[in-house]
């Protein structure tokens, strides 16, 4: 039988483990569904059954997120049929106004693929995602390298294998925007080869500076990325590297949540 | 009143679609094509029942282009206004 590489978080001590387990039991994720979303089922499954956090679903017309939402996940797909531009129509839906308020409060938001496109269109992340360099819909596994510390990327393996499935994923930004992203450590993930080398060949869509994902929000609380971590999060599908991103956000939110901090102080 | 909004990729943004069309044109035997860029054309008709001044409409169109029709990060918009009679 083929041995499947499974990512295991390195836990320094059992108090930390207890804090995270305790937080995981209370954490509340919301998956936002637009007409045309098509990766919502795997996002819900991964959060609910693999990461094992309470997961609710919000519809694009909802004016508010479910009360107590800690993490908002915007899944991939073709919201509103990609009319006008990917994510352009979605950005005016009532739920995006609620997501904007969540971001301003420091709430965590994960946008995958079309979710990333919606976040850039809404101005919650800088730059834009444009037609892939070679005009192909790229549907295959690639490798990414975390290049900045943050709530979604701290403690990740050096290289992650993740699937992509997009035609419009070429990250573009004005030179001054790119310079400030680099300076502020907001580039979260870059495409690389299996050994972690960032090369032109390993860049599947011609993204500027091999950018696969970027951070935004007041506290790096927003992450947009083109690859689909929710589609590679359990050994059943061959690799589970994507799970590391979900575990990272649970760890980071556990650390910053007050009741859990009290628990850790008491132990 | 009718307006036409031309949305084009900014000069500095690579247009792979335009490049593909350029190659296809050369396959068809068209020579001397230096560059092809693809954009969008959005036609907007205004309600004649509630007429607005051309200045008002122009301001509104600029806002429409900025907020929705074009993505200012990668695209430029040019607006043309024409009386409805000409449509």
C-alpha cells in the first residue's frame, strides 16, 4: 500500500494541545454560498468533518453572518456565472457587506479561488486576478511555499502540495502595491516546485512574483489563495497538506481567544 | 439618453487573449498586425421618463465604471454619451 504523507502539527506541550482542542470545540465557521459556488460542499465537509469545527452556511442574500462566526470561508466556483468579471457581481451582495464588517472587527476570512477573486473585487485584498498567461484552465496539483508568518501560515510545512482549478488566477497588482505587499510581509504563499524552489516553470498561471496567496485585513486576518486546501485535506484523496492551513488558523485563533488563554494560565 | 462604456485592459496589463487572436489572425494570413487587445463594450440606456442632465449622467457613469463596470486595478473605462434618438 502506498504510504500517504500526513501532516502532523508539532505541539510543544499538552497545555497548548488542550487549549487548541478546547477552542476547536467552540470555534464557529461559516461558509458563504453564492449562486454558482461549486466548491462549497468540500469546504463545508472539510471544516465540519475533517477539521471538526461547528460549520454553518450563509447565503449571498443574508444581511448578517450567523451570530458568533469566527471564521468566514468563501469557497470556489463561478459566482453569478463569472458575469462581467470573476467576483464582480458577488461583491455587491448583502453578505459581502457583512463580511466587510467582520474583517474590520478583526474576524478571520479565507477566500479560495473564486473566493479570492471576490475578496479582490470587493477591495478587501489588493490587486486583481486575471486570465492565466497561457489561457488554459489549469486543473492539476501544484506546490506552494509559505513565505510569511501569519494566522493561516504559521507553523506550516515548508512546501505544500495543493490542487488548483482556475482559468483566471494570474495575480496582478500595480508596482507600488506589490512593493508594499512585499515590504509588509503580506505575500502569504508563492508557487514553487516540489523542492520549494520558486521558478518560472513552477508558476502555473503567470502570477506576478509567483504569488499564490496574499494576506489582508487589519491583522492579516484575511487570506486569499488560488489553490484549494479544502480539496486536499484528508489521506483519502492522496495528500492532506491542505489541512495544515485550517489547523494553523484554529491554532492561531485558539491563542488569541480569551477564555482559552485563561484556561492555559490556570493549567 | 444612451451611453456606451468601453472597458479596456490597461496598457501595462498583459492581454493573453489579444495575443491568441493576433496569432490566429496571422494563421489566417493577415499580415502586419502589431498588437491586438480585447475589451468590453457596455451599453446603458437611461429612462427617458425621469430625464437627467448630461452632466448628471456623466458623473453617474463615471461612478458606475469605477464601482462595477471596470476594475480600476487592471482596466480603464471610456464613456460616450448619445441622445436616445440616435440609437
